[in-house]
C-alpha cells in the first residue's frame, strides 16, 4: 500500500458516526470544533515501540486503544468531558499497513467509547512505530480538578484496583502461558479503561479538592498532588485495593503485589483527595479510601501499623 | 541531567510572559485554555530526525522553530489565530540535554512570535529525536477558510516566494560552503515563517474562497484545493514568484528553480483562491496572482504559452 492508500484506509477506520461538535474533521489543514463551554482542556502523550510497548506483548488494536486511553485518562483527571483526538504516527517501512490501520482502529474505538472523535492526524516515516496522541476535552460547568488543592484532614481515594497494570506487563513478558488464567491483569495492561465518567462525577462534587490519574505509580502520582498542594499524606497499605487476580498472580510468580500497587505504573485509575464528608459518595462511585492528607510534608506509608520504606518512590518511569 | 531536571529545564525555556487565555499551563494533567470564540482549530504534525531533518543541516533551535512553524502554518491556512502549542518529544539517550532544551527554546520562540504559548507536552525515550507538535487556534469572527470553495473564474494567489525551501535544503546538503551567499534560502528551509497575519487578513475578506499552505509543493497542494473544490486550474509559470537568491543558486548549482517552485516542499507560503475583485487587495498584502481556476478538472501548467508536463506531480513527500 502506498502512503495515500494508507491514509485513505486510516480515514475509513477512524470515521465515526458524526459528532455535531466536529465542524471540520479530517481532510483540511486543521480540524474545527465547537466549544460551547468557553474552555478547552488539552493534553498530549506518546506510545513508542520498544519504550512503552512491545509488539510481542500487544496486538496492534491494543496499542492504538492504549495510546488513546492514556490521554483520555489525563482528560478524566481534570474532571473534563472528552471532545476529540488527534494522532500523529511514525511508521517504520517494515511494519505491515494492516497493523497501522488496526492500531488506528483501536485508537478510534477507545475514543468513541469515551465520546471523543478522531479529528486529525499525521503519518510520517520513522525508525520505530510511535503514536503521539493529543486529547481535547471540555470542562463541565466551568470547573476543573487540579493537582493542587489537597488540605490536611482530607481523605485520599483510589478509583479502582492498583498494581494490575505492572503485574499485567510482568505476566505478558514472563508467563505468557498463564494468560488465560489472568485475563483481567492482561487487559489492565493492554487496554486500560480511562475513568472518564468517574472524573465527570467528581467534578460536580464540591468537596473534591484534587485529582490526578495514576500513570507512574501511586507513590509518584500522589507525590505530585502533595507537592502541588504543599501537604503530606499517610497511606495505609491494608486499605489499598488490589485485584484478586493480582494477589493470586503475585503468589504464583513470586512478585510483590503491594509493591506493584505502590510503585508500578500503567494503572490509569483516578486518585482523588476529598473532604471527609464526601467520602461516602466517593465510595458509592466505586472509590476506596486509602489514606489521609497531613499538614506534615512527605509521604508516610503504614503497613501493619509500622512505617515502611517505599521502594522506587520515584515511581515507575519509562524514560 | 536526569529526566526531572530535563523537564524542569524545558519548563524554564518554554515559559512565556503569561497569556490570559492560558488558565492552566504546564504542570497539571492537562492544560486549560479560555476559548472566547466558541470554536477551536486543531492540527498536529511531526518532525522526525532522519526523515524531516538532519542534525548536520540544522541547529537544535531551528528544529524546534520549524516543528512549531509547520503547525502554525496549518492554523494560518485556516485563517485562524494561534492560541497554544503542545509538544511531545522523543529523545535518544545519545542526544545532549542542552540540544533538547535548545530545540524546545526554538519551539517556544516560534510560538511566541505568532501568539501561541507552549501549554503542555511529554518527554519520552526514543531511537531518534522527534518532535510532534499540536497547534490550537481560534477562528476570528466565526469564519475559517477551507480547501473546498474554489470556483471557475477565481484567481490563484501565492503568499510569497516558492521553491526556496527545497533549494535551501539542497544548498545545506550539497553546497554548505555557499551558505553565506544564500542566507535567505538557508533560512527558508531552517526557520520558515508561517504566514499567520496574512491568513487572518484573508479570513476577513469575503471573496477569498479557499486557502491552504504549501508544504508538499505547489502542484500537490493546489491539487488538494482542486480536488476538494471539484474544479481545475491553469498555472502560468512566468508569474510564479521565485526569490532572486533561488534563481541565482539554481544557475550556480544546476538546479531547476521552477521545478523547485512547482514540486519542491517546505515553503509554508499560503496559497489562496479568490474572486477577481479581491485580487488588488490580496496583492497589496504581498500575494501574487499565478493562475486561474477552470471548470475543466485537472491542473494545466503553461510555460512560454505552452502546456508543460509537471515533474513530480505528487509533490515532494517525506513518507
């Protein structure tokens, strides 16, 4: 397939059912979108072959899905509603065009599942496959949730199970023969589901003071909230939600599920800091209280009532 | 320098004087921008080492400048006003951090020169240096100029000299010792100036029917306008503006300046199609009438009154 045919094939798979907010989509010099709220939320992130994914561990549709999901998770972490995606891809000459098209299909599906149309992109040659996605969103009712805002006495809440992404990667890389026994772990790594609806609900609660998504690991990302807010936190490891599959996989493989939950990456669960009065509502939305904000700076982690050192406090970094 | 120091150094060089439209800039999960017009214009494009640039031909600041400029040129080609840039970069381990920081400085300067702040980005490892930029803009008075809209009898106008980008690349690659004699050519390739002000003026003229920027070559990009509009065109090569340096360089090097103007790339001049009544005003803005739109489809090129074949009618493509 030549370049023009590849671009035409990509256009076909990313074409959605039509969104009235998309006034001009793919095919002109730039896209034009209606922004009713008067504000736009924008973020960009890349998946690079050999750095963020390996072809032997992920299907092409998974790579595209994840490239969209990691960006939509950042939109969710502002409490905003997704609007559109743009995707610039770098394609090595050796990669079959069908894999490129499949990756773009996965991207479009992840976007469609969360209300974002693919409105633009670029195809370039490159030494490895890379997808750089920009996600655009809109705040609801003019409110966004930032990293800064956590106050002493607030509660730290996790939006779902932690550690599944890192253990999913370990599973795929070292025990691929166990794949059918741990489908949730594999899916957590390959096709994370950004918590867009949860972020939108949290943005409407007055008592949610800070929000971030866990992409580099709980310790690292909570650290960003603490630094931006000028506070500290006390985490109770006994309260950190870990998926039963993760616990079982850790036992069988000799991995440490708690370490994965604290310092693993690729979870894309939201992490909120809220006033105590809103905890019941947050819990009704599926969140779990895992610690408290303290006036004393720094992060303390308690395990069995004792303070423990956190391995890899910098989180889990690709670069 | 480690990753955090590199990101901090980048933040320092991209920090602008402060734009009231930027409500949340770099440092949170996503940027938040005020969009007063109710519409956002968005585009993304990448510069990849070894594909779009070579380190021996460009300084790091040039690479960053150009990564911004090619995107700002797409915003200009919609007749829109630049608002913000996001830049996702891939950095090989062998590239000195000072070069990365210099590239980001060049990006920020090109943005600042055209009213766009750097509001977000991402740093990743990668096998070669790559900068994927997303540019956001806003239409003025609700009007954008598309590729479709050219009508028979309209006039084709070029926003400036053509062919300088391709000849500038040839100069840098094959005659670097001549660099001081052809500073405009070198600059056209290394630091193209997107025609943002011209695009904004054209958007306010009712009689401009179509607009695009010349990135793949005049023939290829005019071809996009013709295809989108369902018309043809007749170009008169004698009217195509070619810079005196380009003519002189072509004579000395044995290159064909007209071929570079027709099929070379990297010019980033606007190409407008307008009703005859607005030609004097377009000319007063520095544009040059180079041909006419015809009802008969296809592109005819006249040279000395004779129809000529156009070499590389597909334009000049990187991938």
